[in-house]
C-alpha cells in the first residue's frame, strides 16, 4: 500500500517513534533507509558490475531495522508495531549469526 504524499511525514514520525521505543527497550541493533537516489548494482563473482537488482526486489522501498529479541513471538509483536506505524506489511527475517564470531 502506497502512503499518500500528504501523510508521509506522519508515517515517518510514527515509524521513528517505534524505533525510539525499540532503542529505549534495548532491543535495537541498527537500521536505516534505502537511498532512492542511488540505483542498485549487481556485482558478479568475476567483478562485473551491472545496473540492476534481483527481479523480486524491484519494488523494495523504504528501509529496514535489526532488532535483537528473545523469541520469534517478540519479533512478530515488534514487526506488527512497525507495520502499524508504517501502514504497510513488514517482512520478518531471522538473522543467522556467524558461528565463528
């Protein structure tokens, strides 16, 4: 769902408020927005660079955040809060830590 231009500032503030709450709760790791002014690139194993992206991410818009949470249920609750603030569905992924770290 696209946010109407006149509501964009309110949605941005609502999203930032949820991030402030995540920081206050001590679960925020990092996040940021996608810079729409810079086109994505694909870099092949041989170093060849092309101006493209994966077909499934052509519509990727907005940003992301990484939260460290105690359970999948907690992650779903935070994702729901972010979805409500952003007025759109959020993709939830589990981060796989490097076993050598």
